[in-house]
């Protein structure tokens, strides 16, 4: 049987597009911070060995998390970019656990609505090239004219997918890919793009529309409504606020 997997959650960013008075991962979603709700998903799943959270050096909120002193939740100081934080998280995991080759999951701190069904699909999926959760594009997709706000052409959406997380890769291979991208000055926006850079072709595992990333103020409202739907409970009206 596959051994339980570790999860790295990069949470060192500030989320400037949210226009809030604190990093977006510490905004409240139905009474808990987005980050706490994200961690909840993994800590209540039997096939997760532990969670490793990368926070900023000047993080003033993590100490109030309900997971702050939990034995199976580890923290480290992240980097200036997501890829830096994930790379540091991989090193931390390898140092703490001694794991070098086992698959690792990487999940966005601001995706608090991942379901067990989607998580099980990515855990169960076996591929030598790694795998990511993703959704086929439903809308018509337009390519913009370079440097202009006008349409160049319409793209064939049948081959276009929207990447989600978790993304799953062998820990050492992912570390090597991130290091190579860093050395060569290549910008990577997720773990999959780092693996693509070194020639991998990760599998696409169908995710879920509800697995949204909270990026803009309206996303928090959508997340609140989805949370109410998924949990079958009535939630109070949304206010964008941080935990005390």
C-alpha cells in the first residue's frame, strides 16, 4: 500500500490583489482563517502523514492558528517567491523525515475547498511523470494581441486546462527541477511548470470547479457560498476581516 504523503503549503505571500489589511490566507472563511481551513482538509485525511507550512519571516498571524503547536504540522520560513518557498519546504521535509524519493503534494494556501474526492483522485493516481489536479476550460478562450487590448484569435479550448492543486511529484525530482529553474533564471508559477521545464509531461487529473483559489475580493464571497453548499450549513453574511 502507498505510504501516507506529506503536504507542503506555501503560505509566505501577501496576496496584494485581495486589497485586505492582512495576507489573504488569514482572512476569515466561515469563522476560521482560510489557511486553517486548508490545513483542516489534510489533517483529517487518513492518507496524509503531515503538513509543512511555509510562512514569511515577519508573519504576525500564524501564532494564532489552531494548528500552531500541532505535532503533525511543521512550519519553516519561506522565500520571496512561491517556488523559493516550495524549494525550502522540500529541503525541510527531507531533513525532518529523511524522505528523498517519495511523492509529495503541494497545495495552495488559498484553496480551502478541496474535497476528499478530489484529494483521493490525485493521491491514487499513479504516474512516473507526476500529476496535477486541473479542469478543462468551459468558456471560449481568446488570445490577446501583444501590447493591445484586442483579440488576436480564438484558441481551441479542447486542449486547454486550468491548473489546480494539489500537484504531486517525487520530492527529489521536484527539488532538482526548481533548483535548475532558479539557476537558469526561469520563472515558474507552479510545480508543474518547473517539471515541464526539465522535460516532464505530468498527467492531468480532473479536479473540481469548487476547488477555487481565493485571489480577489469577490473570490472570498464565492468561497463563502461554496462552503455553505459543500458543508450543508447556513453561514453568516461575509465580512472581509482578519482573525483577532
